[in-house]
C-alpha cells in the first residue's frame, strides 16, 4: 500500500476503533432498535461491512485482469465525478440490491466487531 493510502487507511481505522468503543457501551436492544422505515445501528454497521467486503471482491477481480484493462476515458471520468458529487448531496439513495441481498444480520456487537475486523484485514491486504 502506498504511503498516502496507508495514512488514510490508518486514519479510518482510528475513527472506526473510536466508534466501536462507543458502541460497546450500547445495549443490544438499542443496537437493534429502529424507527419505522429506518435502519437500526446494527443494520447500518452490517451495510458498511458488506460494502467493504464487496468492494474488496471487486478490487481483487479487477487486479486479476489488470494487464488487459484499458485506460478509462472521459465518459468514465464523468461517471466518477458524478458519483462523488452525488455522495455529498443531502439526497438519500437506496442501497444496491446486491448489497441488500448480501447483508447479513448481526445479533451482537461482538459479531459486528469480528466481521468488520476481518473485512478490514482483507481491505488492507488489497
């Protein structure tokens, strides 16, 4: 991993650890509770974990074919900029069906921590 990415990754890890330390103090009932039509804290964390796992799988797939990959063009650059802007706007988007379908249910904070730790090990290895 290059130095800049490693620093960003380490910064994210510090934030993740701080979040997990706070959430360890929360009861399982509170983690699982969600208002009507909203996700619970446990569901949000499961979504983050699944998103990271699917991102790692996608990166690994792309790495296997890196020699045959062509340089992207203007259209792909515009798509990326549009995606980046859309993520910063105050609009809500539905999670992609693949993410929803592959998102497991975690019953305890310990299960969440174990799954997220494993996902981060895989992410750092990429």
